[in-house]
């Protein structure tokens, strides 16, 4: 049976760690770790955090970390026993991994009282659910696109107006286009040792 050529959605997940077992008070500090494409958005995050501080009268200590090394920083923080109160994750598998280690706090009771819960697509909740409990909030998602070169299609005898519709067709097209002697390859993903590479491979493995 042919499998449809679908590009899965990727999520950024806001996770609540076990350190939030008790409600924060005005005299306490909330620690937040935010990772991903955030360094270039530092002014926006400063604006968001300041608004939160003013609205809830809670001091917030936040850190912005780029993609490189972000997950390692998360794991080190959890393993040390002194994690952040709220963390931002961007890999679907992190929910099950972190929750199974006892690093995350279920927040179903909070979600039940939040009006925004019903506004999130039902399918997205799967990314923050582990053993029927929800450990975070899907914050934003994106769709990945398959881009192809018309000229390479034509040189390989393929019709560029009829792109592959299944994973099997994608593989067959890629093999026809590939010409190592000419430095031409029918399909490629980043090979760098980074989180971005992991996200790219999720596209073809999920």
C-alpha cells in the first residue's frame, strides 16, 4: 500500500516542570527557559515578559537560548534537580521522554479552567500528551514544504508539473534525478549536528 506524501507539523511546546507543584506568589520568582529562533527576537520576548510581570505581579527570570545545545541545556537543568519552572520544547518526543522521567508536571486541572484550551486544534494536543495526561500547551506549529527544481526534473525526463504524490514516488523521482558524477542528488537534508537536522529527519520518519 502506498503511503501518502504528507509533511508532518512541528510544534513548539510550553512545558510546566515539576518545580511548579505549588502556586507562585508575588514574592517568588518564575524561571523560564525559551529556546529556538529566539535570540533575534529578544526585544519581542522582553515585551512579552514585562507585560506578564505587570499583569500578574510575578518576577520572571528568563533565558533565551538558540537551537544549538538547547536540548542539552534542558536535560542538564532537569538532571541537576533544579529545573526551570516553565520550558519551551520543540521536539514532539520530548513530552514522553521528560514526563516518563518525572520531570514534568501534568496540567490537566489548569487546562480545564482555561478558556483557551478549546481553541487549540485537537490533533495538536497529542504532542503534549503522555499516558493520557497533558504536560504542556501547543504554542505554535508550522507546515514543511517539499520544494523541487524544474530544470532537474526536465533533465531527468520527469514532468515538473507532476510532482511526486507518495513517498514511493518521491524515492523513485530522486533516484532518477541523482547523478553523483555531476554532483546532483535527487533529495537532501542537512547533515549538520544540530536540532534543525533532527527536525528535518522527523519529516521523513513520522
